[in-house]
C-alpha cells in the first residue's frame, strides 16, 4: 500500500492535500519519497522560518531532547525562562504565556482581554470586534472570531461576543465600538484572507479610538511575526504596539509553539489557575525558539529580509501574468491576470517548486534564510509556469 493510500485510510480527511510525500529537507529544499527535489517558497505556511533542519537550530533542539524533553508547568525550567526573557525583550512586552499553536495563542488573547475588562469594569463589557476577512484559528472561539462566512458553517452554535467590522473603514468601527466592547482584534496583514495590508491611516485611527475608550488592541501576528515582514513584528512597520500580540508559526522554527505577549497594562491579569497548557513552554520548543531568535536578532538579518522581498517583487513585476502584488517583506500575495492560483500552485509543484495560495492569489512565504540563488531558481520556475 502506498504512503498516500495508507495516510488517507487512517488520517481524517480534513485537509486538501497535494500528492506529495515529503521525506526529508535541508535548508530551503526538500525531497519526496522518490528523491525528487523541491525549492520551498512556502516554508510550511511560514513555520520553517530558518528552512529545513538548519544546523544550529537542529543542534539546539537535539541537545535539549537529550537533556529534558518535558516538565509540568508546576515547575520551572531555565530554557523557558531564557526564551521568555529574550522574546519579551525582542518584542518589547512585559510578559508572555506559552501555548502550542496560533489558535491557542489567540484563545489566550481573548481570555486575557475579557478578564482585563471584567476586573476593571465588571460584567457586560466582553465583546471583541474583529475584522471582515480575518482568520484567527479553527477552535470554536477562534472560528467565532474569524470574519469570514465561509468558515461559519457546520459547527453551530458559535460563541457569542464577537462583532465584525469592515477593514479600513473607520466609520464602521466607530459605529460598533460601544460600551460592550473590551478589545479590537486585528491582523496587520490578513494572510488567509488574501494577503491584504491594513491602511496606515486606518491603523492610526483605530489605535487612537481604542486608547480613548480603554479598549485593548489585540494584534494577531501568528503569520506576520518573528521577522516575516522585515521587522520583528508587523506592527513595527506601522509604528504601533498592541496591548496583546499573538505569535506562532515561525517562532520555534517548525516545532509547535504559540505565544501571547502582554504589555504592562495586561501583564498582571492572569493569576494562578485562570489559564494553562500542559505542553505550553515545552523545553524542546523553547530551545528551537531561542535558536530562531538568535538568528533573527543577528546583525543585518531583518535588513536582508527586506532586500530579498524587493528582489522578488522586482522580478515578478516583469512577469506578463502578474496583475499586482500585496504584502510586506517575505509575505507576498500575487494577483494573476487570467490564470487560477490553485492551478499555478499545482504546476509549480510539478516543476519542483512549493508555493501557497490565499483566496485568488498565489502566496509566497519563503524561509527567511533563503538565498538569492535559490530565489532566482524558484522565481524562474514560477514565472515560467505563470506565463506558460
């Protein structure tokens, strides 16, 4: 029986998968079970931030595996303390809660915002405004928060307490930001929603409005954080620091990790027993996270992310099938003139290149460590496929 048949017989069919069986990877390339090689412009949806099996990252993870693989959060570990300190210093926050995924990080943010408001104002101030076209996860709470009707099916009833406002429409936000609202939750770039960037004027007005009303701002940076946009946080491109920021995907280089960062206003909200996670802050994940932070914080690293992004755009601008591009840094959405993005992704795979889609766009999330030679090789494949 083939791997794919075995997989489909025993794994729930909750994903639309490409017919590729990955067997191993190194740096920015992976191989399938037949030995065919692929350049990866998707990095596991932005998760393999340093590529596959980066040497320093792998050494750090393996050393931790041989030292201590898990400890209950009844106890302390040095590696979690070191990672928390470095992450908070890098991101500019007071403290952090560790989970295992972006959805968990966003669940934590929702609870944190509601408890902040309850502690200060009592019951009745629990609504959270999220934006139309947003995506915040697949748990019941984060699906309820997600502002896309396509996800609002099957799993009724959804949780109350979420209100959708139109992105980049400050009048719509003003109309809905009443005394029942405790937080506004945003993605600076709506990744799953089509790589759509919020307008800076809208972000400025949103922060001003929330500050006036003591309404918290939650920034979902699950896909945009940890250097993806050429800044450690996408909010840094807007000159803004949310009260609560969530991270996941690339934070630990491919090991499950989610983080919910809190500013001084929110740092003391959780007390013993108000939130928890068995695997949160796992030593192996923290070791991977420290290796990622060491690389992302190294001299010139984020500048190179920006340069690579401009290089990609300069190449794609010359492609006759490209109608436009969106995104910031190495988070790029490509609007096509006549082709179907999913067809392009399949043809790219057939030719040894892995890309993603986001609605009608081709989406690129290459490893932050990708080289210019690898970019040239991958872009040549992509452009050939798009113009073919």
